[in-house]
C-alpha cells in the first residue's frame, strides 16, 4: 500500500496514548496505532448489532455484516467493572474450556 504524508491536529492525550501503545508493542510509532484504528473502523463501520430481550431473561442478538449474519441466543449478560485481570489470561481460560474468538489485531 502506498504511503502518503498527511498532517492534522489530534487531541494531545490520544496522540500520547498512541505513542505509548506503539512503544509497548514495539511498533514504528503512533502512526502504526492510528492506521490500525482506521483499519478497524473501516472494517466494522457497516456492521449493525441488534438485540431483543425475550421472556425468561434470554437475549437474542443479531450481528449483520456485509455477506454474513450471526444470530446468538444469550441466557444472561453480566458486566463487571471491577475484576482481577490475572483470572482472564490465555493460560487460565483455555484449560477451563474457553476459546478466544476475537482479539484486536496488533498492526
């Protein structure tokens, strides 16, 4: 892909976070993080997610993407804001039968 020079004004905090993330991941710089974010945006901008709560606490979820529709039935949803990250690593989850189905790509 051909690269072009582009100049813009960004929020200083976002640029700082992009630089820090690039350094942590060993990337060339903030541009690599910004490019990954733009790729993610364009890959998912046409995606629609629909949910409907059914009797008995079930949630019906439909994800519409170009060329594909995913329909899920979810028994319950729990959102936890306080948790210990060490209990949700690959080494802990895989032996318990969990399978990672999505993780943001690093570049």
